């Protein structure tokens, strides 16, 4: 009777001849986690600054609303008060929009800087990993052909 070949042993021998180095994956995971931490810091910093701008803007608007809501003796004073409020609000809006734009610009610059640094690091790591893998495969191939 024909004996069935043991593929388990064959696969075990084949996988043993070409070892898999998981350290490259572990290093990639660590680098990705570090990059995510830095990107999160950028985002959280921007959110904090945006929140501060919004809070200040709201407080300023409420203060100006208190002035406009005061009783006036002359009806013309109501029109003047409303006009003053509208022009002050437009001015403050322009200032705050410029502040938001600065926050967005800083986030963009920081993000590009982080991604460029990460890309450079990943390129160097990939080159090192490919070189190491090539050396290991060459060594394993030499051992396999020597048997």
C-alpha cells in the first residue's frame, strides 16, 4: 500500500529554512503608535486653541449684547447701539476667523512635518529590513542547497 507523504513535516522544514522575523512588524507597530501619538497631540492642541478662541468670541459677543440691551432714552440711540454692535461684531468676526486660520495653518505645517519625518524613517527602516531579509534568505538558500 502507498504511504501518504507527511506534508506537516515538509511544511515545518520549509518554514524552518526561511525564518520569519517579527521584530520588523513590532518595530513598525511601535513607530505607527508613536506617530499617532504625535498627530493626536497636534489635533488636541488645535482643538484646545479653537475652543479658547470660540469661548473668547462668545464672551465678547455677550458683553456687547449687554450694552445693546440697555434701555435708552432716545429712540435714535437704539439705532446707533445696533449699528455699533453690528460693526463691532464684524470686526471681531474677522479677527477670530484670522485666529482660526492661524490654528489651521499651524496644524497643517505640523502634520506635514510629522508625516515627512515618518516617511523618511519608514524608508530607512524598510531598506534595512529588506537588506536583512535578503541576507537571511541568501543564508537559508545556501544551507538548503548544501544539504
